C-alpha cells in the first residue's frame, strides 16, 4: 500500500463514529500539538476536539476527491471534500485539508482545516 492510500484509510477512519467516540484510538492519530480550524470557524486544540468528538451526535461522514502530496519525506498534505449527513437534514459539504507527519513509526495529524461549501 502506498502512502496516499494509507493516509486515505486513516482519514476515512477519522470519519467513522466508532473512531470518533473512541478517545484512546482517536488521540493516537493526533499529535499532542494538534490544531484544527473547523468549518464552524472555531479553532480547536487536541483536547477540545477529542472532547467534542466524544459528545457529537451520530453522523454519517464520507469523502470524495481525495488527494495526498508529500511535502517532505515525513510530511504530507491531504485534501478532500467531506459530505456530512444527519437524519433528514440536507447533507452539508466542506473542503478539508490535513497535514500528516510521520513520527515514531506512524502517521499522525498535526493540523486540520474544514471550510464549508455554500
């Protein structure tokens, strides 16, 4: 499996309720200094995003138009479009980007940003 496929698998894992509700597993995918600029316009630390994910209502998330580019040997930029479906509400879409770093033998997210698509 190449790096792009591996990072896509990890991003898809982060979109599942099972991983989002599993604080230990989710935290293993985020570096200590993780930062997110959410599609809500808020900025989150690692602890804040883990707290949010634990209490988030069930949601169905998927991705499309995935791309991964190595910025250096141990740093990758991932971009994609997410689709969020919650019950009967109209699905919402966002452009997403993540910076992944390879540390201690594994890939982890150091930064994530979501921008809503009107």
